[in-house]
């Protein structure tokens, strides 16, 4: 059984050129933090790279998916795998480390030192922070986050930041038990499942969530999300809204 209580999932699809070895090393340098590297059916040598990184030291686990399932599926399966490692806290971040290791660790420490159950990174440009984000990502993200907040009935500034951490609970395990409807808006769906779990003593409330402004975030070239993906994800919020109502109905009987 692993002695690391926190496991962070990094989904990887053809990430040979972008995966940060240094970022991974900074994470696992903490004795209580491990990393699950998920190969999402890559065909560019990513799988070999992940095993090379794993062999360099402890705290790195590799999960291989034979076929590409998309970021949503890779994150979900990676988090489920992390649960088998006896994780008390699980989370995820992007392979390019647009969110630096130190900022990701700040989200984990918040969960360790407070009552909250979910800590969300937020790309809020403020004095003292360095948030390098394209106008397309910023304004597209504001539209998306506004609609997502309406779907969730929860005021979240940045639903799509790739850095999130969760305290392990029965509700979280249940929320990961079924595939997500959306390939890109799965963050909203996961949060919505936690908020809409109707089983006794399981449903999360606003007090269980906190957003932490990142100190650094850099828009790394090579992102796989395109303009059309953001448009599709925005329309998918309508489908997610209906799916969450069905989720509430199903969990009310469990």
C-alpha cells in the first residue's frame, strides 16, 4: 500500500514535446504526494516517456489506456486508479504544467488545513500574479463560466482551469463511477454530480468548495482544445444540465 496520501492525475495524449519532467519531480519531491501519469492511447512515444519517468524514482505510477478516450475519460479513469492507491486527496492538472507545481500543491495544502472538500484553481488576473492567457481563452472562458455557474447554481469564476483537488469521499467515489457526457466540460459535470447527489448526507454545498487564485499560469503552445471545441463544450452545458437532473433522481434511491 502506498504511503502517499495525495495522488495527482496528469492525462497525457501525445505529450512528448510538452510534458514537464521538472514539474513532476517538484510534485513527488513531497513525500506525501504521488503522480498518476495516464497515457491516453498516445502514438508518439509518450508511453515510453512515462515509463522512463516512472523508473527515475518513487511516487510515479503509470496507467495505460490502449485507446484514446479523451481528457474527460483519462482524468476519470486516472482518479479511479488513484483511489486504489489509498488516496485521501486526489486531483488533476495538465501535462504542460500551465499551472506550476507550487500552485497545484497550494490547492492540496488548502484541503489539508481547512474544512473544504474541493479546491479549484482560478486563473484570475490580479496584482502580484502572472497569468499569461490569450484573449480567446479569457473571453471564451468568461462566457463559458457564466453559463456553467447558472447550470450549477454556484458562483464559480473559472470552471475550466485544469488544476483541481478533491478530498476523497463516498460522494466523490460515486461521482467517478460513470463516464462523463462531455469530452471537455467534464469539470462542470463532476462538480454538478457532487452538488446534485441526493443520497442522505452526501450532497455537497457551496461551503464545501473554494477557489484559489493561481499566482502563475502560462498559456503553453500546443493545446489540443480548439475554438470549435469550446463552442461544442458550451452547448454541451445544456445536455449536462439535463444529465444532472437524472443524476439527482438516480442517487435519491441509493
